[in-house]
């Protein structure tokens, strides 16, 4: 018989299964951030959550699912501010709007790159993460969001009618990822502003000449 939850956890979660799951996921994230992905054992996560190790399996199939869902949940949390930018076609300049998008995306990637990088060295975890991502509902797609913004600007004539908006969006997303990986992989500590020159170049290139 599983041990009952502590009064403190019951009080903070109302004893609701989904709230308890979120409590465990928050604990798992703290362990990963402080100790690293390799140290995120079920025992360590359970200790951080203040529950018995066996209780984890009442809410998650195994450690891989728990860790994968922790990573995916954090991806969604960090991506949400970018999705709420509500870039308004026709307002501001194309360059300034793209600057805003890049700055918010870069802030998210600064945490997501180290969080997800370790998964690439663990085949089982990577497969579990892929499975969770495939089953996720309404996952925010920054590339699609940016593409839709550019398409609206193209309708307004502020972006050249020959512009491939999907390609432009993909290029900008790639620039954001490049900066993040350079920062953590080879110690490139250049600020985001250094990349904004590239964004200015793109904005100029897609602006109508007439």
C-alpha cells in the first residue's frame, strides 16, 4: 500500500492528481537544474518533492516519462512569453518586431539548450522525450508563429511579395539556435545584440524596394 501524502502536500495541491503531478514535475526540474540530468534519480526527485519514491509511480510510468515530461513542460513554460508577444502586422518596423521576437526567443533558449542537451547522450530519454512531444497538445511552434506574422506583413505590402516567409522564419529561428549553442558549446558569450545585425540584414532584404 502506497504511503499517504503529507498534510503539507495535500494542503498545497488539494489532493488533486493533476496538481500532485505538477508538484512532482516542479521538484524534478529543481533537481535537474541544481544537480544535472544524470543525477535526477527517482529517489532524488521523490526526496525533493517530499514523497515516498514508490509514490512517483502512481503518477508516472517510469523515470524516463517523468524526466521527459519535466523537460517538455519547461519548454512550454519558457516558450509561452514568445507566443504572447502578439506582434501586430502593420505596426512598428519589420526590423523592430523581429528584434522583439529574437530577444524573447533567445531568453528561452538560454535555459532550454543546457536543459535538453543532456538528453542527446541518453538514447532512451531522447526517445521518451520524442514520444511526449508527439503526444503533446497545442505545443507552441515559434517558427510557425513567426511565419504567420510575416505572411500578414506580406499581405500589407510591408514584406516583398516574392518573400518566402517560411524560409525567412526558419532562418531567424536558426540564428537564435546558433547563438544559444555557441554560447554553451564553445563559450561564445556575445550578447544577443550582436545577432541583431543579422536580423537587420534580413529585414532589409525582405523590404519592398519600390
